[in-house]
């Protein structure tokens, strides 16, 4: 347990590990390799990256050469190699497996789509020789014969079979190589969310499913920002950020995204500006998330700059009845408020008792909006033939999105509240006798009890829009007590102060017994 | 063939194992790096990967398994969202997955399909299935050896049967190196030395056809809190994570091209380790049971994320006491006096996690280059540091699902056969304990009590010989959900693998309050998900602060604050309180309301303490009116905690001993271990329950409706369920061995015909037919078995594990401020 002990041990280790240091002539490892040389195409630079395109390809020309370990061309190699782009994909499937002649393929045109950031074109010798699946005789990996006499027959038993269409049971050399770096722009949040008019992306589904993406936050190093991406909300399992799109006119929306972090992010607060943000983009039941996020922040210092959290978008009846508007505002701050001719009311039929059945009809009432008849904490949507039927009751009380509104517009299904804290607002506009429903979640507002407040008009309800394809779809989640204003005559707090809590502390995470 | 068997391994022999403080390591390693350029590993391996004088690309393939947790035999799993997205199966289906024979097949297939390849395992191969309870890890270690594991980091569950067992099993059966760089050990041969230093190495070097790969093992601390107490039963002295990782990186960098950290730290610590160091290329992690697909990319050299570009060579915030060099995170008295920064260029580092329970094998392909232009972290060749050897320029990742379409490795099957037979002969793991129509989740949507948690805590609370005022077990001790269908003894082992027993003790009201405050703090730090499951009690845990008095009290140390959570006593700058400072408590979570039992008399107007709302109870406290069992007929008033009362309490011996940080229980001197295993209590609790459809109103011995045909069962109890008439000999099987459908035939004597759930009869019949699949004569086996008839008779007796048994969420643990 001292330095002398360490040094002795370390020196002894080097003595054991290091005989190769003194070798007179170096020996080269046996692996072959592929060299991928970019010969044509604008590669971009870190400062001038190429634009991203999800549908329209950017084409590059490459030469692929099989090399022996000593660097000379392996002229005996006439096999197929697999060509991919990482990240991104090669849009022409005909060239994803190309055959080298005498160890060389010249001037291969590689069209690349959905690439971003630092991209490389890979070539791999997988030992794959493509053959038509219905060929007669069938490919070696689907002919029922142990062609290479290793005791294993066909795909998937023989590891030399890459697929049933592989015409050789032999393994590849697994030599590989990649091109020089091609620099593409990073995607902004709206592109990750799926909004890309050029590629018919409507914002409902991410354009980068299950892909590790780095977001273009607008930070250009130091204190330079082309635009700002701001932390607008924290939850017990992650945080919301919004690209303010101040450089875009008109701003397209779709600027918010939720980063799912398992736990409240450490050392973060609303108003922080994001400099670096990465994560795995995916749609979780339709809600676009960044999973396993990593980030770098410019901590908000009130003495240096104002808080840049934007004021919420106020949603009226027409907005709430338009899914596209709600998609546009997913993961951003919105508000429903009683003002002018618009009134926001908490659903009046909202209580823990089971919904009674009257003459075969499900009839919710003030105290009875619970469709979970077996009290197992969930609605069974497959019991429509039973009586009582949780599914039929839920159709009356909850419905399913805009296409199937509930029969009882003033109902808020209680088990949904008991299990998920969700309840319904009814928003009416007396100027045109229109109305809409939207789900709310006030669990972060400790002092607000929506059950006690059922049937009452509230002043304003602010929050972040989330989506769940499996149920009632859009929900406004209040961030804290500031977001709930029960009194119609009280103005909501402005965004630069609402829910701007002190910075979170460190967190622990473990999986102990 | 692949190159696995040509890989050259190097590591420090036991007698030269490094035993030194982290600081000494860092300084000495830095000196070493300056004097030993370009050493190669292995006496006979190739010394370089590129042609002389040239740079080149090279690919390295890492096959990754983690947290196998004794799931060496295939098992049934209900496929949930994440697993379905990863291709393990269709959402909500029950599918046969896992098993190391399948894992071995995939590992060796992919090994054959790669050039330079290593199979690395991130630890926790022990604990999680009954085979561990009977063989203490022997088959797990043997299977890992046989599948050709190249290197593994030790996990915290390798110590579940004690450090000596880990040493014994690994010494005897592991033919792969086992790593833990961040553990130091007592002097060999002393009473406190269980001999871990004989099986653990800090790192391994591999020469893969000239590519020199250093693998550093970083073992777990977060679930081994006891190691911070010296001495401890494991004989482990913890070294600081970042200091140790950087020290070994600096030691190895001159000798290797690539540095892999094989980790069981957990993702959040992996991230902090990468950010606080420079020189790591990739982290293969475990402990969290997650798949990161594709791997996370994170920058190193970002000790301050808002100002990247340096790490701490000596960190001022790391406690360092020269007279006691063992790292102790709770030591706030010794701030390092000689801090200085080490400047570096941030590089991208990959963190990969590949799931758990033998569900996946991860394949990570790294494209590496030592071309200064391509290997530069900025694109500027001047920013390439040749000391870093080959840098990752690109990568691909595939998590291969291990399901029933994957063939077995016959060698592993042969290895495991004796263990399987022994288990069959000595413990009938396929014995049915009950039938669960909808399964029971171990998690709750609102983060509070869960159906499985309530079932388990109820079984402890009500167990004959325990019968305390209330009971509590830890949420993370429940390892998996109960899947819908037959409940087997094996499944109970999977749900509750630990051999924990029930310990009784008496707690003062103040101790109860402290315990729940601690639970609130621990829950808050884990996504506001309750870390406790309880019975006989109700509690409201606030994750967003504490309205109780004292939340901002003056303090000198953390333990003076509510909950005693580390870091809760802070100075005016928000830093940990140092001696002599004026500090206040910053409590971010606490137990707002605690109730134990019910009030017996609520005054003249309400002698029976009946209520429909909190205001009906004398104290009118939030959550005081318990209507969870009322079925609309009114609830009962709960009794608020009285700090001066004494309460009988039951928990696991693990928590009673201070496990998972429950120091408040560890300090209690009234403990009595009943030696009743928690798992046995749950099994007995289930077995004592009536079958599905039970009602005393039917007047039959079984409590089930008598019947002659299926039509007679239409009025049988059970919302949303179809009932059929189970009658021996009058039922036909029409399904397949993987999905059986039983059809009642003819008319049954109502003295023997009873209405049972249709899904119970079908699922139990399918379960039995599955057993015939391994029979030499499947058809004869099925005929002799008469599975549908047998299943019908069993469903007349099998306990129904549903909400009637308490397998539901009733808000007894309410989380607010999520």
C-alpha cells in the first residue's frame, strides 16, 4: 500500500509484458483489410457541413481495395463486400453488396441518405455471396448440404452462412475499412421529431428511429449561439428542451423533445441553455424521446442573461380539436385558460365509485366514473362481450382521441386518474358554441386536487404536451404548482419565473437488491 | 475461424497485484507512461497491426453479455415494450427466452464471423434463478468458461453467498480472468482477507493479431455500501472510481492501442467516470439491466461539463486522508490540499450496455484508425494524441435476441444436464403454486406500491409467527414480474431469488419516521419510484420537498437533517457542510403522512371509525380515510403515527442488517430473525388462497359452482372471465403443444363437475404438454398425461393470484411531487 510497492509491481509488469519492445524487426498481424477511398463528392468540413437529407441522397464515389497485411493489394480476392453508411444508410440496395475483381472495385457510386454528423462509408467482407433465393439449384446456405464439410448445414446453423441467400458456407475474411470522414449537419429538434417538409415528414414520427443522434442546439462554441435550445421542464425521469427557432421565420414548430433519463437529471434547472445534446431517438408509444441522453449546459446565471423559456402557446378549442396542432406543440409549453369567451372546466363526472349501469347503459355521475370494475388498476379493452364491460364503459367515459370521442363529454375516467394522475378538462367557447376535451396531469402540483375541483372552472392550466398512442393520446403535464391557476381572476406566472426552481443536486442510481 | 484462440493474454500475476492508493497510482502511472513507449503485449504475438511506417484502419469486435443472473436455463417471459422493440418477441406475448446454451451459440457464431474479437462479460452471472440457490454459482462459472468468455468484471451479486464462495467458485471453475481494478484488499493471510486477491486482476491485455487491447475492470460500489465501512466481511477496500480508472489508463496507454473499461459500476457512474478521465475508448457496462441501442456517445475530458478540456489530476473534492488512504465518500473532513488540473482534448467515448437475464448478446463493431487526420477528435491532425493509439472513427451495434429460435450449443447442454437433473430430483421447480389470470407487476404506474410488492409484503405481515403491526420489503428485491398463467415454484425463485428471511423488531415512532424519511429520499433519487413495499401501513412520500417542520433546520452534518441523505446539510454556497460553517438542511424529500393500523374509536359520533373522506376522520389528515377495500360501502380511518409509540415491525434480514442503506434498521437492537424465508412466506400465502371463481355461496366443497356443461358456468364469478365446466375424462385437447385449447365434451355429473376459468384449464394444460416435448414418445406422453383433464382438476384447487389476494395497487404508498 505505498508508492514503492506500486512502482515495483508496475516495473515487474512491464518486464513481463514487454518482450515485444525489444524485437529486432516488427511482426505484422495477420488481418487483411479493406481500404475505402473517397474519390469524388463534397465531403463537407466541420465548419461547413453538408445539409441533411432523409430522402434525397447525397452521392459519393469510392474505390475499394482489398489489402494484404503488408499493405499490398490482394489480387486474389474476388469476393463480395458489404457497403454501408454509418450513421445513415445506402439508398441503392443494388450496391450494398458489390463484387471486387482482383481485389479492386473502382468508382462505386454510393448514394447516402439520413446521414448526419461525422459519417463514414464502410466496407466489410462478410463472406456473403448473394444468390436469388428461388434459384435452382438453391444457394449453398439453403440446399440441405454441408458444402464446406464442417459438420454444420445451411443457415442459421453454419456460421459461414450470412443468410439463406448466401451462396457459400465459407466464412469471410471479415476484413473491413471505412472512408475518410464526411461532415453532415446535425439534425435540429424538429427533424428528430419528424418534421421535414422536404421529405414529407409531418412531425408524428421521428426520422431517426433507434438512432444515436446528436442535436444541433445552435451552440457554435464559446458564447456564440445561432439559436438557442432551452431546458423548459424537469420531471422525475427526465427533462424537456425546446429549440426556440429564433432564426427561422416562420418558425415551423415541432421544436420540443423529451429526454428520458430514468431519473431527474443532476445539476440542471429550467432556463439552462443546452450546448450539446445526444441520445437515442425513438418513438415510445408515439411520443418521441431521446433515450440515454447526454448533455452539456450553459448554466443559467440570472445576472448574465434573462431566462429564455418561451411563453406557453395558448390553445383554443380549434387547436385542441386539431391533432396536427397538438403534434406541433408536443413537448413544448402550452396553456388552456379561461379568458374572454373561453371557459376551462374540470370534468364534472369524476369520482371513485364504479360507473352504474342503468337499463344497459353506462351512466357516469359526479361520484362514479370508475370503469375498472375488477379493481385491478387497469381497463380491460378486450371484454366488450362481458357485463359489466370495462371496455364499453371506457368508450362512454373516455373515448379514444378525436376520432372516437366519449359519449359522456363531461366524464373523466377515475381509474386513469388513480393509476396515472390523468383527468380531463372540457374547454368551451361560447362565441361559436364549440368545445373540446384535453387530458391534464397535475401530479407535480401538490396543492391541487382535481377530484375535489371537479366541475369547477379554473383560470389557467399550463404544462408540457405529451402523447401516448395507447390511450387518450395528448396530455398537458403541469410542471409544478405555478402551472395551475385555479382562480380565473389570477394571472399565471410568466415563463421566466414559473417553475424555475433551484438547480437539482446529484443523483444516485443503482440496481442493488 | 475467428482469432479468439490466437489472442494473447497478459495480466499481472497474483503476487504482483497492485495494492496502492489511487493517488499513488495516478502519479506513478504518469511517470511510467513517459518512460515506456510502444510496448507490446504477449511474448509471441504480432507487434503491430499496420504495414511498417503506415497508418491503417482496423476493426475490433466486442461481444458483450451482462447480468446473466443465473438464467442459465431458458425461461418464460412476458414480452413488454422495450423487449418487443429490440426484437425479443411480440408485445405482451409470453415467450421462452434466455439460457446460456443459446447465448453460447450466438457468441461463438459471431466470434466466427469476426476478425479481431473479444467476448467480455460485465458481471453478475450469479443469483436470480433457483440453480444458484442450490449450486452457489458453480454451473454459472462453468458455463461462462465453456462458452469461451475472454474476460469478466466481477459484479456485486457474485458476493451474494459471501466473498469466500465467490473465491471458491471462481478459483475452481473460471478459466477466464476476473477483473476489479477499484478494489484493494487487506494483507494476504490476515483474518479479514477472504482471498479475493487470488481471483481478481485489475486489467488484462490482449494481442489480437497485432492490435493491443487493454481491458480494465471496474467493479461495483453502489450496491455494496458496506465496503465503505472498514473492515468489512468482503475484505474489500474501495478505491476512488475516477482516480483508479485514470491511473490504469495512464499505466496501459503506452502499451496498448485500445482501452476498454469493463464495468459493473452502473450507467450513471460509467458516465461520470468517462467525463472525469481521458484516454478510455469504450465502456462495456452492466448493472442496470438495460440495452443501450445503439451505444451512448459521451465525451471524456469534461470534468466540468460546462467547460470541457480538463480533468482533475488531483481532485480537490475527493476526500484524502494520508493517514487513512481508503476512499470514503462520506469523509467531508479531508479535502485534497494539492489539487491541479490536467488539460486534454475531449474525445468521443462509447458506453454500451447489453441487457440482462441472458436475453441478449451485444455485438459492437469498432472501426479504429491511427491515421492522425481520421483519429483526431476535432478533425485537425494536430489534435491527435499518438499516446491514444487507435481511435474509434465509427461503430455499429447489434443486440442479438436470445429466444426460442436460437439453437443450443450442445456442449453447454451437456454441461448443464446433471444440474438440471439434480434440481428435478431434489426440488420440483415445476410444482404449481397457483394460477395468475393477469400476472402481477413489480412496478406501479404512479411509482408507489405495486401488485407484486403488496402481495409479498402482505405475506410477510400476515405470516403465522410474524404478525406484526406492519411490514416492509425493498422494491428492488423483487426481481421480475409474475407472468399471466400457471405460477410455478421456479417462477417464485425468479421473482424472489434471494434467500432472505423475515426479521422482526420493535421500532419507536421516531425510528419509523426516520425509516420512511430515508425511503422518501432514496425513492426521490430513483425517479420518485418507491423503494419500499409495505403492508399494514400507509404512507405519503413527497419527492419534491418537505412541508414538515425542520426541513430547513440548522445543521452540522447530514444525519441531523430529515432522512439523513448524504449532501442534505449544505453551506450557503450549496456545498457540503464543513466544520465550523453555518449550515442548513436542504431536504428534497420526506414522508409527509404515515399511518399504521386503524383507529378503533373515533368518538361518539363515529365509534367504528367509518369514513368516506378524510374529513370524516378525527385528525382530517391527507389520506387518512382508507377506502381501498370499501367496494363503495365506506372506508375506515387510519391511525396516524405516534412518535412515542412502539411498533412491531417485520422486514427482511437483508434490510435489518443495513442492506440498501437502511442504517436506521441496522442500529436497532431488538431484532429477532424468524428464519422464515420470505419466498416461503409468499408461496404459502399463495397456496392458502382459494381458486379463481370461489364463493361460499355455491355450497360445494371447493367453493366453485357445480356444473354439467359449460353453459352452466355462465354465471360463475369473475369479471371479464370465461368459465368452463371441468370434468375428469370429459374434455378433449384441440390445440398444439405450445397453445392448448381444451373443449368440454358430453354432460358431467354435477357432483364432480365444477366451473373453472377457461384460461386456467387451457394454460395449465399447455404447461403440462410442454413437459412432453422432451419425451422420447411425445404422442404417448400426451395421451398418458391427458393434460386437459388434469388441468381441469388442478384448476379446481389452484390458488387464484389476483386482486382478491391483494395483487393490486391500492395506493398504500402514494408518491407526490413526481
